[in-house]
C-alpha cells in the first residue's frame, strides 16, 4: 500500500519540538525535530519508513499524520458534512413567543412587530413535536426560546408549551434541553420556580457595559434604566445550582474601558455558574477588531468562566445549516436563521395545524443542497476542516456573488489561525510543565 502525509495538518515549530495539529480529528500532539525531519525526508517514500521504523510509522498512522494514498481527505470532509447536516437523531427547535420587546436597543436588527403566539399555533407546535417523537430516530431535543423578549409572554406561551413538550419527551425518555435568550429584566423568584418545573435551566443574558453605558442602551419605555435589576436577576438565577448563565457582554471601542466595573457586582457563588462571552457590536462605527484579552484575563482571574473562541470541529458551520432545525415564529411562519429579522423575505415555510412544516422547497433546497465550502476558494484551503466555509445565510442572501471574491470577503482565515496558534501554545506549555515536573 502506498501512503502520503495528511493535507490537513497545521504544523508549528517550537524549541526542539514540532507541534502537529490534525485539523480533521482536532487532535494536537508533538514530536521531536529529529523525528519530524525523518518524516519529511521520507515524505515521498513512506513505505520505506514503515519498514525501517515500524513503531514510529504506526504511531503517525494512528494519529492521522500518515494516511493511505487512496484516502481523499477532502472527500472525507464532504462526507462528514453531509452526515452531520442531514442527521435526524437531534432536533433543534427555536420558538419566538413574540417579536415584541420591553427594550429598544439601537443595534437590534429586529422590527419588533406586535403580537404573540396564540392557542392555535401553540397546538400546532405540540403536534409538530409529536410528529418528531414518532420518528423513532430522534435521540435528543433542543428547545430554545427567542424573540423579541420571550419572557414577555412566559405565562401565556413559554410555560404551558414547555410543560407539554417536556411531558411528551419524558414519556419517551428522550433527552431534552430547554434554554432562553432573554434580556433578563422579567426574571423573578416565582418564575425561577417555574423554570425548574419545565426544565428551563440555561439562559443567555446580555449586558452592554457598566451601569452608565448599559442604561443608555437598554431601558424600558419609561426610560428607567435596567442595569441594576438585570444584575440582581442574574445573581438570583446563577446562585441556584440548577441554572447556568451565558453572560454576553457587548462592547465597542468606547465602552470597553469601563467593562471591568461589573465584576464586583456578582456574588462569588453566582460567578461559578456564569460563563462570559465578549462580543463586539458589529454595527459599531469603528470596524477594526478590538482586543478584549486583558478583560478576559481579569474576569477569569476573578472567578468567571470565559467562553473561548474555538475552531469548528463539527463539520458544519451553523445550526441553521442543518436539516433538522427550525425557527417557528409567533405567527406560525418558519425560518432557519435567528440572526435576521423575521420578515416574509426570510421566511422558509409555514407550520400546519397537524404539526407538519410546509417548506418552501425551492428556497430550502437552495440553502441545503450545496455546502457553502463547495467553491474554489474554500476547497483549496488547508484550514477547511476547522472552518467549513461561510454561513449559508450569507450565501443565500448574495447568490449572484457566489464566487471567489465573495468567499474571500467573508473568510475567517486570520481569526482561525489565531485560535490554532493559541491552542498550540497551550499544548506546548503543558508539555513544558510536565517536563519540568519530572
């Protein structure tokens, strides 16, 4: 059998060591410079290496550094992408009880139409879940509440629907997760008891900086600031071991300098259940990347977990790229992406009363038939397995620009290399620490 070196290796030289990152398996490992030199010298004659150094060859083969000549790495990535995108063992359903909101943040992309989900649509949602459960292949259901502000209609929509859905999946012993993206203002002790009852245990809540900055952006219609109440409610949630909070901190270059002021507003017990995600506001007038590494380090030092930027190891880009995923709006219209306004333009289907989704097949097939990385630019990139191309929403919106320059515009290659280098550095430092402790 003939062999070759895997094309999807990220190779970083260190002192006396070469760190290899298999981008297909997402494994990081190191070999000595001498062994790497030997591997390189036999690059065109790997069969000889197998005979001369069988143990080393076997180790490199198991780690995926050496692969059979007949193995097409790109075909494997394509196959895994299809396998994941069209898998029906997991289903992710996002529900918008309403698009109304008690705030009016300047950067929000939504139109906040008035209206909430009514009984007939709620019954259709329950029927939809029943149909999914009848499909014996379902192994996990992920339920997400979005909007608008979903807790505006917690008692009318979120609580009764969650209760029915939880009962259905519990009867069939199907694992189930229940989460909500909320501004956090409408959380209270009574609702926390109900959250536990319906299995709603994970929340994404956003702050926009310190109190002065946040209250200029997130306030009720009576102009009353929301900062103190949201902090109080996050503490109330996170001090309870049952709940976890992803605290999204939006920032601009102007607001970043004061963000550390919020650290001391959380109890030590709450910090244990909070993961912080720093997110630069994309509508900010200052488009340059603004580093938050110092802020991350300070938050982590003071007891918070930090949401790390990670490479893509799932063989797909976004939940909206998967077949078994839907966003049901309050009016029964069905979408795929939550990062766009829920207008007729972005609509992909309609929920029927029997629970079936009547998809707009031409639009849906345009979105799912072809992986976004199936273009010349992405197919030639050696970072493909940890990127998988741009999101399908962008491609869907700009079909006439589906060319080399389009993909270069949305390419995240520089950011991916930063993450890979950080992962390699962390791995290398662990090796040094082990050597020093020997």
